[in-house]
């Protein structure tokens, strides 16, 4: 039983690590998407302002 218990603990730790990595990756992707969206909006606003002036 000791080997099986250790395998379960190790597996659970691996699942937790994968979840943390997935969450961190998702957070980074959200941040990047927000920054890109802001950049596009800023550039579009700048071009419109330049065309009018």
C-alpha cells in the first residue's frame, strides 16, 4: 500500500502543478489580449484624430 499511496500523492501534486501552470498561462494570455486591444484602440484613435486635423 505504501507505493500506491505515494503514487497517488505524486499524481495529485502533478495535477495541482498542471492546474497552476494552466491558470498562470491563462492570466498571461488575458493580460496580453488586453494590452493588444488597448494598443489597437489607441492607434485607431490616433489615426482618426490625425485625419481630421
